[in-house]
């Protein structure tokens, strides 16, 4: 018999998150802790939308790092990177991040600070993950969606070959610092977009959160931080807990509960030429999946109606003209199957707080969902 060596080694995954009303303040101790384990040069990339809204931010960041008093860490440069899906268009911007690490002497003990929406965090994170096979990244999410979902994850990537996140990596953040103040400049569409992920996670895991969203939809829509704050934090907590304690952080199995509504969302984003924002696409995807679940007899008509009504109350769309005819959208199911590798597995809601993986979605159910939502919109 041939010799076989087979072992399983356990690698610890540390995941630290700070929340602050104003994190970019020299006196905020989160920076000392986040930068504390690093050594040498760091570089920061700021989302162009954020840089435009907060022109003094680069200067502030230099002061914040200097005032930590950590003399083994220096911030070499603060650069701007295009915000939104523009930076995820192929490898160019991620490659620039990696190149900058080499040009500025940022090593695997140094760090990359990424300040921006989910698209910038994905691109900068991916660039940093391939430089020296992984430079530590401090994420500073600046949108509702990146604070309540994407910054909590362990994935990064860019769009390519006409598909969402076609190239990417698993790379846990060194630290995550959520700053509420930066949300003030977020355009309304992107403020609302982040709450689609809150509806998603509430449907999957927390019926009480769903009731809170229903109760506070009007206040959330009008950007009342007292109503939004607990929702954003609970949503982040649930995403983070699923990834860290759900038993499959690196997605080796085929069940992907957090991808509820996402097969359709990713397809619509691609079909729109990346013009439809992720948050809005997810809202539509959730509505489509609710109709499909109802058609398959998994979800009551009452609950399906409740989901669509909540999305609309939050100012989110449930239909896009690209859903008619439905054929191009339906291709998204096959792309999702290929992404999973092998069997299709679509998480559908059975009742608020509970879901089930479905391995077959009839074309007719998608067509009917699209028609039904066209009538609602
Ligand atoms: N890696 C993951 O696990 C994961 C999870 C969910 C979503 N995502 C990705 O995140 C992306 C969506 O991210 P998003 O919803 O945060 O939007 P976004 O990153 O696309 O940003 C939206 C727009 O808002 C601007 N912006 C960002 N913050 C701002 C601020 N504070 N003030 C003013 N303008 C600001 C940006 O410049 C951009 O124009 C998608 O590409 C999606 O695939 C990744
Ligand atoms: Zn998403």
C-alpha cells in the first residue's frame, strides 16, 4: 500500500469589530488596538465618493495614525480609489492596490486601510490578499450595506467575465471599524440599499428583527439613526455569527443561506451593466424568491405579501424591467449552480426566521414571479 499522510490542522480565525459614532477621531482607542499588531508601513485607500464628501479625511487619518503613538507603524500614503462597481470592473484596481504595496514597501506585517462602500472593500481587500499572499486589511465600511453585511464577511473579489465576483479570495479582515458619522453623506439610494440585507437576514434568522423593520420602516427611510442603529448592528451581528459559528466560513459545502435572493440579484446587476446597485438588486431578488417559495407551496401567500410590502415600505424596489422577458434572468440560476459546483442549492424562506435549501427551481415559477411582481410595481 502507498504511504498516505492525512491530517486536519486548525487555523484560528480572529475577527474584531468596533462600532463608533465618530471613529475617525484621534482619541478613539480602536485605532491603537487595530494598528497595534502591525509593524512597518501602511497605505490607505479611500472610496472616491467618501473622499469627495469628506475632503479632510486623508489628513484626519494621518493624524489618527500618528496620535496612536505607535512608532513602529507609519502611514505612507492615502490614495483615492473609484467608488462603486467601477473599481470592481476587472483586475485593474485590485492590481493597483497590490502594486502600491510593493512601491511603498508595505509588507505582510504592515497594513492596508480600506475606507469605503462594499465595492471598495472588495477590491482593496482582494488586491491586499494577493500582495505578498496577504497583507492585513483594516476595513472601514462607509455604507449601510457594508456596515451591516459585507465588512463582516471573509470574502473579497471583483467582477469579470460578465459575472459578479468572478475573481476573488477568502481573506478575513485584520480589523473592522464602523463609523456612523460617515453614513451622513451617503446618497439616499445607497442608504436604503443596505436595509435589503437586513430584511434578508431577518427572514432567514430573526423574526423579531423582521417585526422591528416593519414597525420602524418609515423612520429608517427618513434616516432616523435611533431606528437604524439597532437594525444595522443586529444585522451585522447575525451575518458575522453565521460566518464565524455557522460551521462553513469558507463555503466548502453547497448550502449558502446568506445568498438568499442573490442568484437573481447578481444576475440583474450583470444584466444592467452594473448600474443596478447591489442593495436594490437584493431587494428584487428577495421578492422573486418569495414568489417562488409561494409557488412551490413553501411559503404562505400572506407571508409572501408581507415580504413584498416591507421592501416597498423601506423604499426598495421589487421589480426591474430586465425581468421581462424572464429568460435572461433565469440564466442566473445556471450561473449560480456552476458557482456552487454541482448541485443547485437555493435558500428559500418557509416562514419568517426559517429557510430551506431547494435544489430545483422550475422555470415556470420564475416566470410567474416576474409577472406577479410586474403587476405589483
Ligand atoms: N464581500 C462580501 O462578502 C460582500 C457582501 C455583500 C456585498 N458585497 C459587495 O458590496 C458591493 C456593494 O456595496 P455598497 O452597497 O456598500 O455600495 P458601493 O460600494 O457600490 O457604494 C455605493 C456608492 O456610494 C458611494 N459611497 C460610499 N460610501 C459613501 C459615503 N459615506 N458618502 C458618500 N458616498 C459614499 C460610493 O462611492 C459609490 O458611489 C457590491 O459589489 C457587492 O457585491 C460584498
Ligand atoms: Zn448581498
